[in-house]
C-alpha cells in the first residue's frame, strides 16, 4: 500500500471518529473502524474513476452521509 493510500485511510478514519463523537455514539473497536475506513476509501476511488472528482471531497461527503456502523 502506498503512502497516499495510507494518508487517505487515515483521513477517513479521522472523519469516522469525528462523526461518532459528533453523534455521541460509541465508536466500534479499532479493527472495525479501520475496515470501515478502507471501504470508504475504496468506494471514493471507484466514484472518482466513474464520475471524476476529488478523493478527499468524496470521502468527506461519504462519511457525512454514511450511517455510523
């Protein structure tokens, strides 16, 4: 896994943690949270390939819309 991909996953992880804190829900265990972040990054890359766009903006929007798991 490359440097940029790791940074994208870290960013998604931070966004997810922020979302859980904001809603007052307990965050899942770290492995589950990391898996969710990886899934969000994969989805963001797929969307960027299909429609174009900025990965960071897609991630922010995905976390905002995604119901906490």
